[in-house]
């Protein structure tokens, strides 16, 4: 295993939902021996023979309010040896709201969320809420609702030689 190295990727999307670039495969970004490929798929749900079935439409050309999108990054170790401490951060695209479906903690990585544009992360972000008690304004910390999340971050303990991981979450179009 290599000495602890930190790899951070913030896969930045263009503003708005001009995110889809057509059906061509996105080019990987390679940083510190790790290849990152971001994908966005439209999630279509149907019922077939009484069973809920999901279909994924890659890089949709257009989306509508209420549509669910899967944001996913494929992370691959191309360094030729194990890499410790890989951090993968993905901002939640503008004009969408976090709706869950995050690749959960696995024992090999942890998941944290940001409500301040990626400046700070926590497994359960808090936010201040001001209430009036005995005629005085008091600010208390409470769990931020998932709809207020602005970024998702995974911290992978070790990315093994030639290993590929798929990390993602879902958003709803506003």
C-alpha cells in the first residue's frame, strides 16, 4: 500500500440542467492515479408483471420537473498499486434536489453530506434554526433536511490495484 495520499474530485457540472451531453461516453478525468468518469441517467420506473422495474436512460437530452436522475461516478485505480485515502465529492446539480439512493457506507468507505456547497461535510449535517423562547430569539442546531444537501462525499479507505467502484445518488428535478 502506498503512503496515505488524498485524491479529491469535485465533478463540476455546467450550470442548470444543460448537464447531458448526448449519448457519447464522457471522457475520464485522471488525477493522482485515479480515473473518474461521471454519468447522469434518467430513471424511468414501470411495473411489469406486478414487479417494479427501473430503466436507465443514459445522458438524457431533456428532463422535466419531477424526473429522477441518477448521478454516478465510476472511480478506477489506474496507478498500478493500492491507493489509500481516496475522497470522491460530487456536487448536487443546480435545479435538482437530493432524493436519496446514495451508495451506502460499506465498511471500506464512508459517506458524508454538505449543506454549504462542499465547505464542510458530516454524516448528518446540522443547521441553525432560530426559535423564540420566553420572548428571546434562540438559535438551535437541528438535522438539516436531505433536500438542503449541496454535495455528497465518499471517503474510501483503500482503492485496490486496478479496482473500480461505482458511487452515486439520486436527485429530483425541481
